[in-house]
């Protein structure tokens, strides 16, 4: 059959699918062809009954006028009576029923039309099959170009034209790059690739292929300079190792004082080899766009927030470190322990996950308390006492005085506070405290005694209420006044002071005082009415048995204003030596110490051990106790005349900063007996005491006792 161009155009534009009809994916080619034929018939001659002779008995009855059961019976009877009559009836039926004749004619017309349609369809289908042997199916895309119904020559010309303006846009996570075809000598060299793609089509299946909703993606190989492409791609910043950011797993961070689960981050680190491979493939196939994310070249985080359970872990950790303890430290300082610090007590694995390891936790807790103690503790360390009249104060060391945290108890308390998620402000648990947190730990109420200057000051609430000279213990081992940091143990008025017992049961001495204020075992402050003068160098040869002798009114003022527990600081602002008189006392069968033995004089808590404290001025005192005695920094009081044999030991002691030797158990210097030994006019009865004569010799570096103080005669009172 031959078609002119108009008929050809009509056949090509012919629609075979009924509007709204859906073709199942698994429909066969034969089914689709049958559907197309039926559509053509419907549009050509209308709907034809399946069988024109198929008229039901009921329809015939309905069409026959006056038809009824009686008529049927008569008809059958007529058939039984005469066969000839039966034929006549048939002829009459044919003449009287033109519909039957019309049905025969319609069937004939339908047959002719159907044959015509089949011939037309077969020709059209064959024509289209032949057409697609040289043209690409509808929906065919080659290298991003629509090649529907195009020939090989048309496609190749289009590819060649496109290659001249080719550009590949590459999308990275951290920017974009473009490769121009002109920079890599991009071109298309026909090599039969397009023809090979066409040959892969099944032309006979054109109806099925064109009815599909998807596109046919095929590609051809493009030509380019691989070296130029490699050089250009290698310079992309996104492919430089030092500019890549590695992906970060989901983790727990500590932010603003609490744990927070943080989502993972993708980063920009990629596999360079895979990235270059993806770019090369895109260029080779003529792709116009390349998404490196879709190409799968990036390294991905191993842990995501959704799958890690980190949010639950963060909540648990926040509860664990929710405690907050503010420590009040000496000097008004504070130290805070909260989650910011406690987070470092937790263990962290290689994935950044936190957990509580009891052993590590307890170790860190102990280290914290030890560090706190290192900041706070001054126990047994050198203290700077703000001495009156001495710029910069003096250094005082006391082996059992100062701040000291009880680390074991503090660890237990801190563990309890943390487990209870407590928020509190408190002091550490102390084993020892200083007197106060101000004035270098000495507070504003205290008694200050400078042995070198023979002076006493009493400050109460920052006001000086006593400023007086005194007489301290004689500078021999059994009677000198040790330096140190003490507190007032008790107050008694009146009081009888007694020295140590002798072998016969009697006391070495006895003395009555009105105001008794012990602070270091048997050493205390008291009035000494038997003395007419105080200060100067009296103490060196005619000093007490260790106590601080005061004028009556001075002792009374202190007694009436001081409270038990008040700090008492004793120091030497100048270097000093102590003569060892142990051999002398042993020869006289006397105890090592001559201090008070009153059992009611309980040692001060800060003097439970042998005092080892010494005081050294940072510079010479700016004031003097007496005009006749100017404190010096001479390390020893070197006599210019030979001292009495009984006043010094066999060998002259070297200057030291600490009393040498000292008694292992310092006791109170004994007070004067109730009936004082005969002394010069300073004693109650004025009778000389020859046993004290060796200690009366004034020191050569000081004004003579007779000139500086008429009371420099020896005495036996405390």
C-alpha cells in the first residue's frame, strides 16, 4: 500500500490511546496493538455488535406484534400439522422481519471495514518500525541532549556543536568549580558510538518503548586532553588536604556549665582519588552538572545523634556533676567546685563518650582536696606577724599553729555533698585554724610581747589598750621565755604560784599574785608588785622564771579586758642566746625547769609541743622600749668584759635564731615565794639573795643595771 505525504502525516499523528486509559506496566505488545486497532475501528464505523445473528428469543418475542404464549402454541401446532406450511411460515417471517436481512448486510460491512483497518494498521505499524531503524525513540537523551526522533547524523552534529561550548559545573560542600571544554581541548570525534546506540534499539518494539513514561539515558564517549584535566582538577582548593575539614561524630560537649549532646558535622574531607574519578567520568560522558555529595566521595561521621543515645547520656552526666560547692577560704578568698571542674574527673573514651570510673573519680576528688589544702594550709609554716613599730613585721614560726585542712574528713564531706547534688557555701573541714582571716590571720584582738624590747601591747578590736614595759624570763635554759603563737588558757584572781618540788617535798619557790593569766603551760602574764621597774635589760640576768612580769595596773587592765582564747604572740625582734644552766641545777639537785608547776595551768593548744618558734625582724625596730636600750641586729650580745664564771657556760654559745638548747617540756617560770627571798630594795624584805648573784652581772653591751635600772638586783620571784 502506498501513502502520500498527507496520509503519512495523518498516520504519524494518529493517537492510539483512548483518553484517560491507563496501560499497565506488564501489558504485552500484542495487547497494545489490539487496543490500537479497536480504537481505530471505533473512530471509523462505530461500535459493532459482537454477533449480528445473536438476537435472543426474548427480543424476537418483544419485537413480534401481539406476541404471546398462545401464538407460540399455534406456531408449534402448525409445525406439527404440515411441514409445507412450516416452510411457508419461514418465508413469511423473512418477508415480515427485515431486521434479519439488515443484520446480514451489517455483518458484511463490518467484515470489510475490519479487514481494511487491519491492513491499514499493519502498514502503519510496519512503517513506524522501519522509521525507528534510523531514528531514536521518543525520550532518548544522549549526554544531556534530547535526541527524540533524531537520526544518527543529526545527533552527532548536535553533539559536535554542544562540545564547542561545553562546561561542567561541579558542586562541592564548600563551594563550586567549573571545567570549561575549551581548557581541556574538549571535542567529539565520531567513532560509531551513536550508531551503536541506535542499533541497540528494537525497532519492532517502538510502540512499547514510546508508551513508557521514563526517559532513555544513553551516553557517548567524548574526547579531551586528560593531562590538562588532571592539572586543572588537582588545583581545586576543595581537593587540598590542608583545606579539608574532617567530619566530626556526634558527641557530648560541656557548654555553659552543662553537658550538651551535639550533632555530628559532615566536614569537607573527601577521597581525592574518588573525586577525580567522578569528575573524569562526568567529563567523559559529557555531563553538564556533577554533585560531589551524590557522587559519594566525602567521608561521613561514624556516630550520629539519633543512633548514639548521647542525649540520655548528657542528662545523666548533668545530674552527676550538678553539685556546686563554694569554699570560703582564709583572707576572704573563695574557690568554686562545680560541673566545670568535675567534668574533668570523668573518663573519656576514644569516641568522646564520658563515663564515671569510680577509681579515677575518687583519685581526682582526692587530688582536688590536696590542692585545696596546698592553697590554704599554713600549719607549721612561717607566719608574718604585724609587729608594733617594725615595718614589715616579724617572721614567726610555730610548728603546731596555722590553717590545716583535715583532708580525710573533707574528702568524705565532699563526696556526700556531690552525691546529694548539693549547692552550698561552706568552709573546708579544718584540723587547725588560725585566729582570724584578717591581719595575717591574727585578727584585731591579741596580746603582743617582744622579749627583745621587753614590751607588751594589748589590742582589743583594733584599739591599743595596753602599751607597757615588762620583765620576761632570765636568759638561761631553765628560765627563759620561749617565743611562739599561743592563746590565753585561763584567768585566775588571786593565785599562788609555786615552783617545782624539791627532793624534800618543798617547793623551790612560792609567790602570790593578784592576776594570773597563763598561756604556755606554766608561763603566763601576771602582776609583779615586788618590782619597782620594768623593761630594759633586767630580764637578762634578773629576769623571771619565764613569766611576763607586769606592773599591777597593767596586769589588771589586761585581766579585765582579755578573754580566754585570745591570741598571745611572743617573739624576739633581735637575735638572742640562751645559756645552758642544766649542770648548775643538777649540782643543786633541782629540776631541769624552774617554771610554775601548778597543775591547773593547762598548756595552750598551740603549745602542746616544745616551742620551736622564733621571731626575726625584717628590719631593725623603729621604736625602742627604753631610751637606754636600743635594739640592734647584732647576732650575739658579745660582752666587752669577761663575764662571771657562773653566768656563762664553759664554751661561749654561738648566736642562733632559736633557743639552744630548749627544754623538752617547757614549764612556767616559778613565781616568787610567798615570803620572798632577801633581795635588794625591789624585794619585799630587801634581803640580798646571794644565790642569784652570778646572774646579776649586767651585759656589757647594755647600760649597767645600776645606771639603767636600780632594780637590776637579782630576785627569785616569777
